[in-house]
């Protein structure tokens, strides 16, 4: 036992369980007995040593409160009263008035200290209660989980479960805060009733964490799913539709701490939500929290230390056969390994780091641009992320940076994926207009992977549209896809939008897409993404070869 740890002493003064442990009671009794012998062997109550009795009186009443203080006062009074001579050498006993008077002092001090500490304890309990329970629902919260977790570090649960209310915002708007709290309490009670477990915590406004033993999981998990399938939660007379996703992490693991096991179950719950499943069990190929955090943590350093670099992928004009543009694609050289943008851009997009990355890319493209083009008239496209749209000052700084270099219009353009554009059409339209006004062309990337942008094309100030490579890849297998591509090309042309076909890997695709009227092509048929120096050489060679006289 760590005798001098702060939390141990705090728990003796503040928590009932430790205060009444046999070890602690024996310790307090030993203190009184020691003082008794100290007074006895130093000659009795005639000496000042008797005041040492205030130490156990104060200590014990602090620990046991008013009642404990009064009892210890009486015991101390008796021990140093009728049971203790005034002079132990000549065995002269004390006057009764003397020891009674002293006992009253002991009782008074004990009761006062006990009273003060009782007040402190009740305030502590109140604050602790507020801290460890949700203020709206009164359910045990994340802090409660953490306090338990610290106490039983070793003892990891068998199963960690995250319970997510997907449509909580709709419910909140519909029924209001207090009725939403009522719903959460009902869900909590239902869980307790089905699972017979009390380790349930409301860790967020829409999220519960549950720890289960293997046995309880086996016996009750399916029952729980059924129960929530059948149950209708009626709040304020309204039967609510509660859209739930459950994420499960099974087993103790050396790789995962207890908290990480919950994070894994959260990831599983989010997976279930995204895929419209009722529940999902964590698989190792779901994004791994360790790995995510480690990569995210290393990203700011990567930006500062120039670990990021760009490769350029040519875009060829299908009519002239000349390289018309390059797409700048970012990579990360991390500890000698090259990491694909697909493995860190989505992570960065979950944080503000994506803005710093985009800023770095813009500056690097501006530097490379001078090298890439002296006499050639070529454009470079930069990919913008969805999150970049939420930072208008970044967009302003992109425009400013591009304009500062005195480029002709339409030399550096941006690409934004179809799904990004659709996410917030009004915002995108405003941003695209400001880019367009600044002479920066705009392309919609990965067209065909999202929904319904076709109808919105006429409303957007875009210059180019890139048909997604997965879509292109299907065109020879599926007549419908081919017809759809043809339709997109025709419609885009009507709106004065040029079309780039992505993912051209063979001559067949190039020919077919050129026949369909596509203006540009991009793909491994021409080249793989390459450094700026190689891109320059490639362009000179390719243009020389394909120049039509
Ligand atoms: P994207 O913007 O659609 O970029 C095209 C991706 O398709 C590139 O992969 C490119 O190498 C690949 N590609 C092009 N032609 C072919 C082909 O014929 N066959 C095959 N199999 N692949 C082809 P990459 O470089 O891995 O980039 C993947 C995605 O990462 C990009 O898709 C883009 O969404 C994102 N990304 C890349 N660089 C950046 C960046 O600088 N900023 C942002 N925000 N995202 C970036
Ligand atoms: Mg792109
Ligand atoms: Mg693309």
C-alpha cells in the first residue's frame, strides 16, 4: 500500500469505504493507546505531554465526523482521567474536576473538528456527484467512468459497447432538452433491465458506453437488440423514432487499453451508422485508433520539416494530343516510407491540419509552377478539401497567393470532389464565385460518385468536370454507364463546361472517350504522377511526339 499517496489520504478523509476499514480503525486505536503510554511513562497528567492527546482527537474526529469526535473525546477524557494518575511515580490520583474539565475540552474539540469535516465531506460529495453525473439526465458520465477506471486499472472489461443515438439532434429539436433527457433515462433503464449491468455511462449527449462481462454479453446481447427493435419510447405522449447504432469491441487485448477498447467500439458504432446497420463488431481493418493518433501527431512536424512533397499527373488534351494541365498530388515521406494521400488526407480532414496542408500545397505549387512552365501554356490543378471550405480566410489567402505571383488567368486552378460540392451547395456556390471572379478555374472532381449534381451543374460557376475513374472503368462492361457518360459530356458541353475523363489506362479508353467528345484525359496510359522535374521532361517529350502539324 502506498502510504503517502495523496489519493489514499484523501480517500480516508472523504470516502466511507476506506474510513471504516478494519485496518484504519485499528490504526486510530493504536494512536490513542500510544499517547496513553506516552503520558503514563513521562510521569502522568502533571506534565505537558498530555496535550499530545489532541493529535488523535483531531485526527480521528476529522476522519469519523461529529459522532466519532464525541466518542473519541470521551475515550481520551477517560484514558487521561480516572485511568491516569496525576503523578505516576508517587501514584497520586487527579481531582475529578480536573479531568472532567479536560474531557469537556476533548469532546468540544472533537465535535467541532468532526462537524467541520462532515460539512467538507458533504460539499465534496455534492461536487463529486455533479462532476460524475450528467447535469441533464443525472446518469453517470465520462468522469464517473474515468474515476472507476483509475481504481481498477488492471481489470479490463470483456466487452466494450458504444450505444449511439444517430438522430438525437432531430429528437432534441422535436421534444426539447428536458424530454430528450427523459428519453435517455428510459434508454438507460431499459439497458439496465435487459443487461443486469450497472456499468453504463452517458459519455456524450448522444452516446452511452457499456461494459459487459462475456457471460452477460452471451446471455443478454441478442435480447437487448430485440428489446430495442420492439420498444417504442413514448415521450410527452409522442412515440419517438429512435435511430440507434451499436458498436461492439470484443475481448481484452494487449494492444488496446480500456479506453482504447471503447474508442474501438465507437469506431464500430460509427461504421454501423454509416452503413445503416443496427450494430457492428470492431474489425482490425476499421481505422485503428493508435495508428490514427500517431499519424495525426506526426503531421504538423511533417508540414514544418518538408516531409510532404508533390507529384504532378498530366492531363492531356484529347483533341490536340498535347499536355494541357497537371494535377498536383500530395505525398508524405515518413521515415523512408512514402505514404499515399488516401492514408493521411482523410485523417487531416478530421482536424484543422488540412488547412495547413492546403496552404503548404498552394505555396509549393506556385514555386513549382515557374519550373514547370517557361514557354509552355499549361495549367496546374490543386485539390481542395471539404474542410477548406469552412475557412473563408484560407480561400482568400489562396486567391491572394495565386494573384500575387502575377499569373495570367487560368494558370492555377482548383478541384473539389462532387460530394464536397454537394455537402453545402450554397456555401460552395459563394466560394466558387469568389474563385471565378479572381480568375481561378474550378473543376468538379470524381464526378459520378456522388448524387444529383447533374441537376445543379447549371447553377455552379465551374469550368471543368472530371468523370470519376471508377465510372470510366465500367464503361466497356456496362452499356448504361457508357450512355450515362455520353449524356454527362453532352450536358456539360451545353453548359460550356469542359470534360476530363479520369483513369484512362489504355488506348481503347482514350479512343472511346475522345469519340464521345471528352475534351481531356488523365490516367496511367499517359504517365504515373511524377516529380516536377520529370513532369517538365515528360511534357517536352510528349508534346514533341504528339504535335499535330
Ligand atoms: P483525385 O484528386 O481523384 O486524384 C486522382 C487519383 O487517381 C490520384 O491518386 C492518381 O494517382 C490516381 N489516378 C490517376 N489516373 C489513374 C489511373 O489511370 N489508374 C489508377 N488506378 N489511378 C489513377 P492519389 O495520388 O493516390 O490521390 C488520391 C486522392 O487523394 C486524390 O484523388 C485526392 O482526392 C486526394 N489528394 C491527393 N492529393 C491531394 C492534395 O494535395 N490535397 C487534397 N485535399 N487531396 C489530395
Ligand atoms: Mg483531384
Ligand atoms: Mg479524381
